[in-house]
């Protein structure tokens, strides 16, 4: 599984003209390479979007960590982060406090 990187190159040139060569080769402009901190051997995702070729730097994720980067897990991670920012999280509780809180919740229903 690969994950897109979005932090690198936020303040880079927006466009530059390049030439399509033999064997479908193109050279990424040095300013772009530097801004994205790309190195030989880095993985890039290439896709077609609205009639445009889009190339996005990616990082490989070990198979045993791929679950964390699934769309569903990331959606839920973002929801939890928002709850933390909004202060909708209770203080840590010990076992007795947790059981008591669960009892209270069940009585409310």
C-alpha cells in the first residue's frame, strides 16, 4: 500500500513546460524535485484526472500497517481528533469509574 504525501512542496512553482520523449519519458523539473525533496528510487503515483496527468509522491507502508491508512480508519481517526479539539472527551477513568459511567449510561436508556 502507498500513502500520498501532502506536506512537501506546498510553496513550489505551479507549472513548468516539459517535453514528452521516446519511450514515454518525461523529466520532472529540478525546482519541483527540490521542492518535493524527491530522490532517485522514490515512488510516484501516476493517474489520469479530468484529462490531466497527475503525479503524486507516495511512501510505501508495510502490509501489517496498511489497516491504519485505510479510508475508513482515517475517517474515524479524523472524527476522534475533532472530538478531542472540541473537548467532547472525558478525563481518564479507573476501572470502577468506567463501570459506574457505563451503569449510568445504561440507566439513561
